[in-house]
C-alpha cells in the first residue's frame, strides 16, 4: 500500500500545484499576453499528465526498464474483440440517450440535445484517445491493479473512482471551465460509476490501456450529446442539478451494480511487472 499512497499523494500535489499556478497566471495576464497564456496552458497540460508521469517514475524506480516498458506496452494493446471497441465508444452516448428517452416518457418532452455533429465527435475521439494516456497509465495502469490486489477489483474500482473524481476538484472553482460552479457531489457519483465500468472493461480486455484511453476520450466527447450542466451554477457542493444529470447518474449506477456483481471476487495480478506482450490477469469468480 505504500507505493499507492506515494502515487496518490504525489499525483495530487503535482497536479494541484500546477493547476493553481496555471489559473493564477491566466487570471493575472493581460488579454493580449499570449506568452502568459501559453505558459498557463503548458502548466495545465503538465498537471493533467501528472498521474502517468508519476506512475512511470515510480515504476522505473521499483521495476526498472522492463517494468516501465511492460506498462507502456498496454497503451498499444489493440488485439481485443470488436464488441469492446463498441462498448468503449458508445457507453456514455447510450447512457445519455437512455436518460433523454426516460425524460421524454415521464414528462412528454425531450431535453435539449447538443449541437455538435456526430462526425466531429468521431474525429475528436480519435485525436483525444492518445492524450488520455496522460491519465490512464496512472489510474488504470498503475493504481487499479495494485488496489485490486489488496481489496478486490469491485472495491478497487469504487475507491479509485472517488480518488479520481476528487483529483478534479480544483476545476470546480476555476472560472471558464465546463465544471465551474457545477455540483461536485453529482460529478463524484458519475465518475465513480464510470470508474466501475472502466475497471470492468479493463478486466474483460485483459488489461488493455488502449481501450481505457478510448473509452475515456469517448466519455469526454459524447457526454454533452444530452447536456447535464446547469447554467449559472455557483454552489459546488449542492446536490441541486438538472433532471438529465440525475437520470444519467441513476442509469450509470444501475449499470455499475451489474459490473460490480460480475467483478465480485476478481483480483488482478501484478500485470505491470510482466515482461511479455500479453501478461496474464488472474481472476476468480464468474465471467
């Protein structure tokens, strides 16, 4: 557990310091000061990549070059069933469309739909997928297997979801972000349920970080097919949110409950230490 505590502590410290510095620079910069905006953007991006940078540093120190390469190889592990690609790309879109349909059935009116064309979302997913390595090497590649070795995959997916969601907390207080002023408790519930789904997919794809990156990119890109955000929101810790948000969270947790049952008893082996291209993931329980 010591390596996990070190990973989470360093990730939070590095990311939050960089993000606070980026926000401070941006707030103090004049509108025409492009150099300051560039510095702010670089610090922000560096903070986003902190989970994976910390994970790689800790892995290199503990397991050397072989362990680091084994972890990195998972980001290009593409040989999985086509259905898992469909699941990764379509999961959040299906959740949001189901919420819209339920709202239509119960109220007689459709919610507002996003205006971004599907082809642009598809392009965004393709280009965003590699960027998600900045988080997924850390969260799912490094932390999840270690957590599951101690408390099982079901409990690990929930614990990691809470930690992952809380890592984003500064964005709820920064102006100009899509999370600014929104309900953090609702976000916490959503992200924890998503963490369960990601853990299930990670298990079923034998530890493919590429599929984690793809699903992460798809979630970010398709979540506003049916927007959940509340306009002019200011109370970060309020439970008040849109009906779409509440329905989305309810459906996410219905799905998460299924995944948690399926993962019951599962424990991932120390896959980050494997030296082959296809390390094994040992598990018990039904598949």
